[in-house]
C-alpha cells in the first residue's frame, strides 16, 4: 500500500520513475504534481533546504512476504530491495544481474559496479558485489527490463 510522504519543509523528491515532486509549505502546503507515494522496492532522493537541519524520516508498514517481484525497467531506474535486509544484492538479496548491468551506489559520491565477464569468462561484479543497508537504494542502468525476485518469510 502506498504511503503518503509528509515533510515540513519546502523541498523536492526525485522519484525513481523520473518524477519530481516539489513541496511548498509557505501559503498552501501541498505536493506538486499531486501526492508523492513510496512503496516497498521503490526509491527516492529527498532534497531539503540547508536550514532544515537534520531530518529523520520514519517509514512504517507491514513487511511483505511470499514471492516478491520488483520490476526494473530497461535503461535507468532507482530501486531498493523489497525486503528489510542488508547484504550483497546478488548473494543475499536475490538480484540476478545480466552481463552489462550497472548499479550505482551513493556514499557522498557515486560508485559504479559493473556486472560482466571477468578474465576467466565468468560473470562477476567489478570492483565487487554491491552491498546495501536496509532500505538503501541503487541506481540501475540495464540494457533490458528485469525482475528482481525474492521468496521471503520474516519468520525464517
């Protein structure tokens, strides 16, 4: 279920589908265009003005379980894991890349991770497999649409 985002400051959200939502709290607090939502597996980059200081965003909801599918479109997208776990995106979070895929991770600057054939002809991540924290997004650059699937039970 989509959750509505509420922020007290003017700012902007870059939503993974290429949408930008601006928020103005001056005379008529509202998102433009329309409401901004963020569902599990989607990602957003939130930009606030410097005077906002440190802002804590808390997201609350039920953990999804069962057979989960996160559809990643061809070209560029901004996505996160559907499950609240940290780890390697392939070895632990179930993303099965195709040679030529690129994932970008932001930590004060972007690091590019390339999935392609190594010197021995084996598919591998270079420089290493991306590891993400719970809820941390990645920018994906894919040649073709892919599904990031995961069978998950929080009780396991």
